[in-house]
């Protein structure tokens, strides 16, 4: 009797491991700065959401 062990590499979906584009600053006013900060926060939230999905993927 021969026992073989096969390892299968399972990768997360490619959409979860791609970088998020960093918002570029191009403003000149205080309102532009506020909008830029809001964009930065959105990118962080999306990135954290991706990390949560990766954790769920690993625990499946």
C-alpha cells in the first residue's frame, strides 16, 4: 500500500490582494483638504474590509 500526500495551494481571490490606489492630493483650498481626508478614510475602510474578507477566506 502506497500513501501519497498532495499539497494543493489555495490562494485568495486576486481582487482581495491588489493594492488600493492612493488618492492624490491636487487641492488648494481647505475644502479640498477635507475632501482628500475623506477619500483617505474611504481607502482605509476598503482595505480593512478586504482584510476581513481574507480572514473569512482563511477560516473557511
